C-alpha cells in the first residue's frame, strides 16, 4: 500500500518545509553537552543553549542521555570539591528564594484580611 503524502516544496515560497537532516560529529555533541551542563549549573536553560548552537533542546537532552550525563548530575570533568562548592551555592540561593517566598506569602495573607 502506497503512502499518500504531499511533497513539501523547499522553494522560496515554501520555506515552511522540513529541514534537511544534519550530521553532527561526536566532538560537537560532546562539547554541546558540556556547554549545556555548564549553563544549567549557572541557571541557564537548554533552550538558550540550543538557540546558540542551532540545535533543538530535545536533541541536547538525547545526546546527554547517550553520554550518560543525566541532567543535574554535575558538570563533566569537575572534581568532587568543585561539585560540592557549586551545590552549596545552589542550596544557598534556593534557601534565599524560599525565605523570600515565605515573606511574600505572609505579606499577602495580611493584606487579604
């Protein structure tokens, strides 16, 4: 049974067509995963990294999974001491955010009475 798909034109008027499949070297993938991990550790997002590298965020996630670097598992090549320092900074920031959220909740609870 034949498939009844319409051909997508890739001319100037039909620029909404599919993108041609690109090949990435293992070196590029590794660097992209390292960059994404470093940016995520400093509060960046995969979407931002993807825009910079012209790669979809889900593709970065897939490369990361294949390389065995689950998100949040640290930055490849960082020592235990560096990871501890980074995680302590993250904990300090999260505690500050939590304390601020509590203060805001108290403020709005008083206002609503």
